[in-house]
C-alpha cells in the first residue's frame, strides 16, 4: 500500500483529491492537513510514503513546510494553481506537480509514477535545486536537475554552453567540456531555459547567450561559442538574435 497524505488549504480541493484517491486499491489515505504546523505534525505521525502538497497554504508555502522538516523520506507531488516562479522552480528541480484544476489524466499519471517508483528518486538533490531556485527568484541563473541512464546531475544553468537535439533526446555541452545526453527532447528545455538567457538559434540548437564568443554573420550564419564549438543560426532567427546580442 502507498501510504498517502494530503496537505491542502482549500476544503473543496482536499475533498476532491481524497475522492480521486479512492479509485486506487494500492493507496491508503492516512490523513490530511491545511497548513504548515498541522502538516508537519501529520507527516511525523503518519510517516507517509507519498505527500500531495499544495504550494500555497494557510500559514505559508509548501516550500516553507519542507524546509522545516528534519527528514524528507517520502515521495512528493506538488499541487498548485498557476504561479510562474513556483512552477519554474519545480520544473528545473525535476519534481512532479499537478496544476489546478487537476485533470483525471494528469492525476492518474502522477499517482502511477509515484506508485511504481522504487525509491525517493534523489529527493535531497531535487530539493537542493528547488530551494535554491525559489530563494533566488531575481537571479537569472537556475539550478537544473538532469537525468541520464546512469547518473543524476545538479547543474547551474550558467555552466551550460549549448544544447543540441539528438534523435529525440538532448545533448548538453558544458563549460568543463563534459557532455550529458538526456532523454527529453530539445523543445522541453527550450521552453524551460529560454526565459533565463537561452535562445533557440536553430531547430536543433539552443544556446546560452552568455557563452557566445562571436557571431559570423557574413557567410553561413553561425555562432562560435566560448568552448570553440559551432552552432548554426537559421535565417529566420538571425535578426532576433542580433537584437538580443545588442542588449547583453
């Protein structure tokens, strides 16, 4: 059984989630809470395997609650209304989340993923990234968690030179000359990184604007990055890139 608790400040949302959990014969609902204090008490008492945690609580945030715990030895799914900064922090940290109003399809996917996951899935590393990203909202740099077949990486986005599409996957090229191949497509990281100093110069190339060495615009339009690697620039994105370079 997957011992689960709900920490959610809205009565209707708490009841809805509890009813949705009744559909799973492998889930045991062990209680619910509405705020930080009673949430911490419930976690310490129930010792859950899974916590469904709202970001906005009556007496603070779900992030505040997590930072007050001595140990985090449970799986975690955030539940939130739209909040750009909170969502960015969660996405960069590779943590699971559900958007209100919660759809049945998304809820099923998140619960099944939590049920099938054997371990906490590097929770301490993910939370390190989460707390850093949420604490430094004004900073253009972010901590990002990347998974490969054999490792989990915690990187500062400033360390990324560029990203390149690779048969539906993404190759990361880092300032230390290391390459990391991850399963997600380039589009996934384009949407995540573009608000933080990255630009899609070509269908297959996403670059860190701060890592550009020079732009050869006289010939075939390509960028030379600080690691001396080359990134082509499509003609449709040349003028926008030039505009961005003027603002750096």
